[in-house]
C-alpha cells in the first residue's frame, strides 16, 4: 500500500486528504444501492464499479481511500446466501480494490462500520441497540480479523454512535496488528446515543493502537467543536469527514435537507478543522470528488 513510513508518521508530517462518500459516487456511476447491503453488494456483483469509484477520488487528490466494507458483515451476507468463506473473500477484496485504485502510492483504510449499519434501518444514527459490550465485541471481531489479514494501513472504526460500541470495537481490534482511528457520528455536541463527547473520546485515551480520533457522517457545523474535545480528551491527531449537511431518512432511504459542505465551503472548513487538530480531512455521505479536490487545493 503506502509504506516507507507508518501511517502514524504520515499524520505527524501533516494533513492527509481522505476520500468522499463512496455510495454517492457509485450512484453517480449508475449503480443501484436500494437493497439492505447497500454498496457492500457490489463487492460480489460489480467490483469494477467500486474500483472506479475509488479511482475517481484518487484523481480528485485523495491520499487515503476508505474501503467498501462499511456495511459488509458475515450476518448480512449470510442473509444474501453467502457462507463465511465467501464473505471473508469479499472483505479482503474490499481492501484489494482500494489498494489497486491507489496504485501503491496511497493509504488504505479498511472500514469497520457500526452494528447499526448491518440492520440497515438507520440505527447507526441512534445507537443503544440493547446489546452488551461483550456481544458487540463478538459481532465485530470476525470481520476485523478478516480485514486486518488483508493488510490495510489502518482500520477505520467509523460512524460509531455510542461509547459502548466504541469500547467493544477497541476490544475487537486489540492484538490485530493494525492501527485504527475511532470516529463517532455526533449531533448536538453529543454522541448519537446522547453521551458526552469528553467521556466518549476518553475510551481511546492511552491506547497506542488508536492513531486518530474524531467524527464523521455528522453535520459540518458539529465538527470543529468535537475535534477540540477529542484532542483535549486523548491528545491524539484528529480525523474529520462530515456528510454534506443533509440528514438520512431511514424510512424513505433518502437524504433530506440542504447542502452545507461543497467545494466552495471546503477551504474555510478545512482550515478550521486543522486548527482544531485534524490531520485527516475528507467527506462522508453526499460529498463527492469535487469537494475532495477543493480540500486538496486548500492544503496546497
């Protein structure tokens, strides 16, 4: 992938540009993402489309590509008729596709989405699934192991709505040999489950495997404040990749509201996020290559 220096060393050297939303780019390419597996289904039946989406972000200047494994789980693929071995192969394919698109010069972040993503009912924006930390750890561990074995540069523990799930994820990745970043989805200055951010970020404090902490798939206006809290709670570099400012309607399976994070907004927002401690800056849902190119241009 992108050796010579470790991922943590790259963060110490300066800001890295992340990619944008994979699903919106796939839809731009004409892909149908209406089923419960969302973009993960394309790992099985249209992997070239995923590669093309990654390549679009590389052309836009992204230095870190996040894999298409956010909603890829053993349970989800089992409902689609795939056994464990086939699912493992698809999880590994997600890493390979990103690495190939980066042509060996970029970094690959293997996405580990929350339990709620597998439910495909918007639960990742609520948390509090009624499961214990131990049960959540058991859910996450098999795909963490499969993704780590594929050799990504970092695991992205992303769109985490709940500090309990963050604890479970950190237990699941312990000993896997791959660094991680921890990224909450937040609203109103709290986790989606309603916990205070200082306590939520504190679960990563003192954990050397965690190389960055921050937020993703939240409104852009939430990001700078959350990054400041994350830095104070952990002393670690920040990661930030909000969505466009629209809100997900799980019933209609559609995004609602206005756009607050586009190419024109990117330079000013990115400058504020860097000041707040961010060293990984990009976009999530509904943020496309044009905005990522503007982020790269801001950084120079």
